[in-house]
């Protein structure tokens, strides 16, 4: 058997070898035939053809260069980044535009009423956990205004709608429904308070006092059958802001433009263009043209400085193109009663700002007081004590704040505790002195901090954390009241004692100001030291900082679009 298998294996091997040999012979025969055919073809073409050189052999493919590989990689990464960024932008925009369902009002929850829609109130709303309270917002404006960019609106750099954030846009993204009432608060009732809240522990007493907030609908062409109501509250946050301080100077309210609200910026823009168009009217005397085109800005703080810089940009970038016959006559004068402008900035930045204004032909009058504002002039008293009347076409007042009438009325109800005439006195926990369940934030308070948006924003965020702790402690105390004596009650009591309230501490993040000519100044605390900077690079930082501070992607997109629009096509000089 084994011998038979070996014989069959040897026979198969010989067969395979013969097949391989025949295949090799056929291949050699085909190769020889092809060579002879090619030789015959060459010979038939004649002697000239025999001299034709053979076709060159193509070089082997070279490996790609490093630069080409880098560009291809960069292109792919850029494409992926653009697609990813666009998808993220679309997702966030749709998410912000379409808020989800909310919890309804809960009768078992306490009522928190917020007066105002400014920096303090909006920061509180952003950080507040509305599932802990029934929240009501009362404000004569149904929007939040990004005030640091108000000077840009006044000259048309930004559209007014770009720096507005509807209050309902914020409240509709909260977990529980928030009632927004567009109305002006007329009176706050604190008469039912039976004792003064001089001790912080009294703030969290479980007893609920009956307090009322009376409000009236905002002025409107359309009024419903009901235009006033009374709102009960358990906690009240007072964030009504302040109004412009005129220091009792005659003519300020009648003839000057303020820079506090949105309508102030729009009024200034209309009046400025009125002055320019009036000066362009045929037959106007040179003296009258100089008067109409002289703009006086009162106040050397950040608002006055930025407004002066924006006016200068408007002149250089737009008015010289559309009013070439008048551009050389336009003058800007900044008036400040203190020895220097920007008192909160360092001396180096003050000097840099003054040099920049001098190069831009902006006159700075320090140690100069305004004694009276007339329809066509302003009366100034210089450091030499001499009063002189300065003709001008427009006066913009950006100097100081004072308490609103509703704040003064509230302070008058607690004369023993509210003795500061500048505003509402608060304790370290931002609680109104003399009122147990009333808090106050922002410009309406008389604190040791400057009345800035940065301070009000931090105060609002702080109160959001405080109200979270209040809700936690209220719940623990309610559970403790229903708990039986024993180990469970002792545990709840320990948890109540662990809830501690830290006082408010302001953390200064720095100061920024735009000074025109695409330049800005920055005074920033970095690693415990003050870092100062000024110039074009700081201007880019100023823009990026304000973009990041805006409350929504919508506002950031609108503001960035306005900046691009102005850079490409300039500001609009048309008027209603």
C-alpha cells in the first residue's frame, strides 16, 4: 500500500514538472515572436526611423514634499473646524431660540420679587435656581441693556438692538416659570416688620410676614382695563439702579443729553446729526457753523472718555468723507471738575489717554466746573475762577449718579437705619438695613464700592448663591419642625447649623476704556500686581472682553456683525 502511494506521488510530480517546462517554452516563443515583429516594423520605416531614440523610461514617482503634506493636513483640519464650528453655532442658536418646558408656580414655595432688569437683577436671574422660589420680575423695561457699549450706539457704531437682551429670553430658560411684569414700582410696604434685622440669623426666621409691593403699568399708548396691582412677596431684591446726577445746575435737564439709558444714546445721535445738517444748510455763517459743530462732553470718567473717542472716530472715518466741507470745523471738548480724567486708572494710563486725545484734537479741560447749560452755550468756570460762556451745538452730560425717587421714598420709611443720602445702606450680606427680607444691589446702594456694572454683576451672582442657601436652610428647618424628637431631629439640627452665609466681597477684575483711534487702555490685576496697557493690541483685548461678557450668543453675533459692517461700509449718517 505504501509503495503504491509513493508511486502515484512520483507520477504526479513528474506531470507537474512537464507542465511547468511546456509553459516556460511557450512564454519564450511568444517573447521571441514579439521581438521579431518589432524589428521588422522598425526596418520598414527606413534609415531615418532607425535613428529615432527609444522612448525615455518615466522616472519613478517622487515622494510628496513636507510643505505639500503640511498644506493638505492644514486644509483638512480647517475644513473639519469650519464644519464643527458651524454645527455648534447652529445647535446653540437653536437651543437658545427654543427653550424647553418649565415647572409651574408652586403655592408651597416662597415668592421672590426682583425690582429692575439691570446688571444686578439680570446676574441674579442668570444664577438663580428658580425651582426653589416663585420668582417675579418687575421693571419698566422688559430688556437688559449692556451699558458699557452705549457710547458706540450713540454714534452709530452699533445698532441699538445689538446690545439689548430681552428679560424673557433669560427667564424662559429657567427651570421654573418666572413672571415678568413690565411696570414701574411705586411703593414698597415695610410697615409690617415688627423688629429690625440687625442680626443675620433673623433673616432666616420661618415666620412669613405680609409685605406688599405696589406697582403700576409702564407708560404706553395702549392700556388694558387693569393698569395697577399689588404683589405680595417673601423676599425682595431691590435693583432699580440710579438716575443721572445734575448737582442742581440750571439747564442740565432741559438742554443736555444724558448717557444713561438707550433713549439717551438715540437722542444724542439724532441731535448730533441735527447739528451737522443744520451747519450744512446754505447761507449759514462761519460763526454759527463753529457753534453748531462744537460738542461738549461733561464728565471725565470711562463713559465720557469713550464717548469722546467714539465721536472722534465718527469724524475721522465717516464725516470727512460725507461732509468734507464741515469736517475741519468739528470740535470736541471734554470737561472734568477733578484734576485729571479717569481717576480710577493709573497715572501712566491717564497720561497716555491725554496724549492720545491731544493727537486727536480733543480738548481736555480739567479743574473746570459747569455753572449753567444754555440752549446754545455752556457756562464754564476754569481753575482760575473766571467764568466764560462757550458756544456749542450739543452738551452730553455723563457725570455722576443719584438715587431714584422710589429709593428715596423707601429710605424715608426707615429713617433710623437709612441715613446715607447717596443711596440705600446695606450690610455685609447686601441686606437693606432696617428691613429683614429686602436686599439691594447695584447703583441704588450706598456701599464702599464704585457704582459700576462689574460690582452690580458680582452682587447679583452673590445673591443667587445666598438664596440657594436660604432655600436649603428653610427646607431643613421645615423638616426639623415636623421631625420627632430623637436622633433624626438632632441630625437635622446639625445640618441647619452647618449652613453658613459668607459676606459679600468684591473681586476687582480690572478696568477697561476705549479712547478712540482704535486704541484702548487696560488696568488689570495679574498675580497680585497691577498690569497696565494701552494701544491697538489692548483695543483688540477690549473688544474680545466685551464680546465674552455679553449674555448670549445672539448678542455676540450681532455686535461682531456691526463691527464688521462699520469697518466695511462705515456708519450710517441718515436720520429720521
